[in-house]
C-alpha cells in the first residue's frame, strides 16, 4: 500500500495545479514528469503526502499509543529526519522551528479544511472495524484540521482503504457505502479541477476508484482531473492497492523510478510488511 500511494504522490507531484494542456500532453504513465515550477521536487520524489503518511504508519506499526501527543511527535520527527519540499509554505516554516510534538500542538492553529489530514489517513483504514477507523482518523485529523470537513475527509479517505482491504463489496459501490458512514456527499461523481479542500480531493479519489480498472487507469484518471492531483492519487492508490478487484498494473518505470533513498522504496516496502502484520 505505501509503495503504491507513494507512486501516486510522486507521479501526481509533476502535475499539481499544472495547466490542463500540460496534463493532457504528459499524463501518459511513461515516466515521472518534472513540474514546471516546483523544481526542488525531482521526478520520482514523493512529497509531504507520503512523508506524513509515514508518521501515521510508523505509529500504527510500532503499536504506539494513539494520542495527539504521540502523533504530533511523529509528524515533527519524520519532517526533521528528511526535510523535503511539498508542504504548504506556512506549515513548512512552522515545522522547521519545532523541537517536538508538544511544540507543534502549542503553536498550530488547527482550523484548516484542506487536504492535509486526508492525504495521510490511508494506513488507518487497515484497522479492524469501522468505529476503529473513524476514531483513529479523527484523532490524527484534529491535530492540524480540526474542522468538520477536515475530519470528515480524513475519515472518508481511511474508510476507502478499509472497504477495499476488508472486501466489503464491489468497488463500484464504495461511494454509497462511504456516504452511509460519514456525513457529506461522497456519492456524486467529481467533475473538473480539484481544489485544495480535503473534501474535493477525497471525492475525486473516490470517483476514480469507483470507475475500477487497474492501478494504472486509476492513476491516470486522478491526474486527469487537474488541480491538487498528487493528493487525489495518494488517497486513491492507497485504497486501490488493497483490493484484488483492482489490477496491480502500475508501469515498471514508475515503480523502479520511485525514489529509493533512506526513506524511499525499500523503506516503504519494509514498513508495508510491518504495517500489514499488525492490522
């Protein structure tokens, strides 16, 4: 799951808020694309979406106490051990000056309804029951996105993983199932550009998932929306990777081209094994 979502993040990073003409021309899955403006993110490098997901996944895999304090510590730790671009500018500046999670909780204003809590919620979906998923997704969301839409989008993203992992029904029925668990309209198909709100990214991801096919077609569909497509792809591929209904057909050029530094592809693969062992 972690490798696939990181591929979605890294591939989508080349197209985030890019012109529709650029997306149409280069969204071929034939390799990673250099973003025209975000040149500090090299092709094949993942962003904050995956890095913050690592914090969540590591706490779950380690069996740590699921509290705001423990999660905040992880968020600060993963940032400082491997600083990278992709974070919103104000949040990046905040993280740079933090010493630990307590410092984060003391200084942050958690009033955002953007996609930061949803993009990192995927591993929570591996928990055994819907109430477990809803609770854990909400706890991690409220650290940074303590708003109704911020929490709901994180819960919906995690539930998409849960539905696929537990094979609760056909993928085509996912939108209706999530709408029955979390307040909001998750069933109406998303159309057009995806903005910065968490609800937008998750609705688009659910739409791409429900269309089915393989990981490749889902990734292509996520990026074709345009806008905040790295988050859309991160959310969608986290869930899609957990169901046998979706073909595991990501091109080798994307899997092999994913960064493999200290916290890259091999680290993600090993953490995936640990994460799935405790689900």
